[in-house]
């Protein structure tokens, strides 16, 4: 006969370890943080080891050994239940994607997906939040990051590069050639926020710093951005409308570059990130996800 701690205690520990917070674990499980703390203390008494170091909340060596086994176990439970229920062949494949990528890259290519897979509908969830695949928020996610997550099934779709882009009409109105970086600074500069808070994000400041390392005579910019947006999509709309120049992803604005709505304003580029297609291991819709992954890589 197996001797196991109470399931509630195991569930509380797995959620707290995965989310790194008693408060977030409590919200996920619909209980109070005090209840989570009580269940974990009960589990620690049963195991005879401290599982968390408090303030800041980090796993102890004992907790780090226990967590992967519990995580795999709960994933297996979820997969088994989903398999028993049976995937609905008519249910849309739910795909979460960053807003700009969904709008500018994915949506224009969806007719090709429908032509190739007319019996597999899609539900596109455009959001810059990282949705929890373990909680069933989506079937598959397009994650935009420097490194792929290690605890999910991952396939790299593509990587991007950033460089200044603008409308050809803007250059025509200016009427002067852009040959050096300094020539760009006479035109309006458009900036947008990076929600990742990456200090090395490919922004105007990073681009100008790189340009200055190549051309030390380039002066520091002494004016604020002419236009600044919270959302990347709004910045791209402003660039397409001829309102200025922005540092953009060659993947996100690939359609505009191909059709001539945008052009490179200068060849100096910055490395970007990877677009990764991620899903839960042993997902019951693995065959459909594999088809979608293959289509995305071919469509790129």
C-alpha cells in the first residue's frame, strides 16, 4: 500500500513551486495564501525536510528534488484526463501569440492555413501576456524570447533582426538621401515600450549606441522621441502612415517590406529574439500542433 501525503498538500506545493509565490498558487487553486502555507507546512512535516526558504521564496535542495516529480505527475494526470475525454476534432486549435506578431505576421497568412488545412479551425488569442498552458489557457503558444522555455515541448519557428524602417513617402517628402546615421536624425523618430524590460532590447537607444561605436563622430541625441507609443502595433501604424522612423522586427513587418509599404532606412541592424512554438508535453492534440508548427516554419 502506497504511503502518500494528502493530495491537497502535494497540489499546494506543486503550484507554489511552479509559480514561485504562495499568493499566485492560492489564486490558481481558489484558496487563501494562509491555506497554501498550512498545506506546505504539513507536507514539510510529513517529509521531514524544509521545502522552501522564505523571504525570498526559493526551493531548498529537498524541494528542488521533489518538484520535478510532482510536476510530471500532475502533467500526466491532466494528460490522462484529456485523453479520456477525447479531443474534439471540430474544436479550434487555440493559439496564443504576441499582439504584433499575430496582427502583422500570422493573420495575413491564415488564408494559406485554411487552404492547406480546411478541417482544422484556429482560435487566435492575441496578447502580450504569457498565458499558462498548464492551466489550459491555450493549446499552443508562440513565445517571443531570447531562450526557449525548458519545461515545455518547443520548436523554433524563426528569429528576427531589427533595423530602422520607414515609409518610402517619408523619404520622398524629405527629398535628401540617407547615407549616414546622422542623416536619420533629421527625421521624426518613433519609439515604443518593451514590456519585457530587457535592458538590451533593440531600441533606438541601443541602435544609436551601436552606431556610435562604429562612428565616434556621431553626436548624442539631445531631443526626446518625436512620437512614443505604449503598443508596438500603434508605432508600426504610425510608421506605415509616414509619421517617422522606428526600429522594427524584420519578421513582424515582413509583409510591409515585401509589398513596399515600408523600406529599410539604414542597413545597420540589431539582433532580435526567437519565435518559439510551445505546447504541453504529451498534448492530446499533438498531431494537429505538429501540423501547425510545420506550416508556420514553411510560411516564414
